[in-house]
C-alpha cells in the first residue's frame, strides 16, 4: 500500500455562510464549493481562490522534489 504525503483534503459544498480560514475577507456562501482540510478531529475550510493558490504551490513543490529524485 502506498503512503500518501498529502493531508486528507476534499472539495465539498458549504452548508452555511462563513469566512475563509486563510483570508477572513473572503466570504464562502451557502452552496459554494470550498476546500476542506481535515487536521485531526477538526476541519479547516478555504475559499476556491485560496484553495487554487495552495494547490498550485504544492504541485510545484512536489514537481521540484520529484525532479531532484531523477
């Protein structure tokens, strides 16, 4: 079985309005897609704009690490 290096993340739909965990000025409305990161017993929710930045950055970091292995 392969080991996953990424945290438990998924995309879900907000059931109620709230602020993005990373940028409090970003409002997530009911029905909006959001990134959900499970950390232990808690869940952190991020807006689509911030989620795209996080994911793009992490993809680049992983590509860089992979290229070092080759």
